C-alpha cells in the first residue's frame, strides 16, 4: 500500500499551497529539481549564487524546505543552496516514511548527493535534518566536505517521558477541548524564554498538526562505532534551553564521538533558535566564519 502522509486529499492541497507561498515569500530566484533515490523521487529547491560552492540543507521534521531556507537565507549570498524535501515529510518528495531507528535517512541523503552530481558537499542540518546529517556521517562520511549541525537530533535526544509531560499533555487537552490556549502551551516548551513565536512558525506548526499524519519519532542517536570513520570539519550549535535536544548533553556527546568538531552553546536558547533576531545574527556570523575557514 502506498504511503500517504496527509490526512485527506484536501489536506495535501492545503499543505502544498502553504509550501508554494513559502517559496514565493523568499523573493529569490529558484529552480525546482527532482532526483532519484533508492527510496523514491525527491524534490529539491535550488537557489543562490550559481558559481559558488554548493551547500545541501536538510530541514526540520514535519516542516518544509522553504521554511528552513527562509530561516537560513543568509546561505544563498555566498553559496549555491540545494534544499531537498525530506522524503516522507511535507513537500513534494515521495511520501514513503523511512525508519528513524536505522541508517535509512543517511542512505537517502547519500543518494541525493549522488543524484545531484556531486562527489561531496558542505551539508547543514537543523533539528530533524541534523539527525539526517548525523546518519549521513555514518553511511557515507566521504560525501561531506564540511558539516553544520544546528540544534540537531541524533546526537543526544531528550527522554520521551519528559516530552510527554511538557508537550504531550497540553496537546491532548487541545484535542479534547479545542481551546487555543492548550495549543499554544503544547509548543511553548520549544520556545526560548521571553521570546515570542512568529506568525509564520505558528502557521507551519498548525498546518502540519491539522493536515499531516505527524511522525513523532526523531532520528535515533547515532552510535559511536558507526560514526568513527567520519573526519570532516564540523560545527555544532546547540540550545541551552532546548527541551528536545538539550544543549550541554548534546555538546558533550558530540565531542566524544565526532573527532573534528567545533561546538557552541547558544545561551538561553530553546529549540526555536530563530525566535531572536540577535541570535540569528550570531548564528549567521558563526556559520560564515566556519565556512570561510
């Protein structure tokens, strides 16, 4: 039976309409590409400096490539960015859902690089996309010239029991009551303290929740023995207050299993790192310095 990640046919239209509006809101020239992988066809957005070094950008879970690209638009100034729609997630790729416990996402990412025609690329992954990149480090370490992990899954994921209490209970109450306050409370733990969540993010979360069969499983923590062949320069930025991937434990384990890693703790930062303009500027600076080395 063919996978279908959308709740209804109308749900699929709503999500893809939002996707198209997110692309247009970038206000940049772009190209739509489709590449083949062993798991199915994958859609890729291509934007940026055509003569520059390529960067492969993996977006967050149950989100979209243009949403992630919009939060990291500084990349297109000096690079040619390829932003694939993660297979089995909202977007225009195959709807086949891969296992979060195995290395399948790494195999998919390796196929994307091959199908784009590159031997290796700079790779960047945020949140779920960071977990994809961590799996790629295990599967095909030689395909990565440099890596940037931003509030990543797959290194040290928070225990699910904590998330059930902080996020699951309010979401259950929202499903029962349909009261807006419970919807907001369900996602407040992901925010940085005293920083408002922006309208575009609320729209992304709400659309996904109501119209996508949300997969709650993040890419599992990679094993040290699986990543031991990886040697590329790596930048890892983790949020101090991140409830999904807690900053200090993420950085500690990264230093234990990734040999050539530069780590930074984003002070006071929750999972939604882009809720502060100043923090976005700090991240842009750190990423730019790392890429210029």
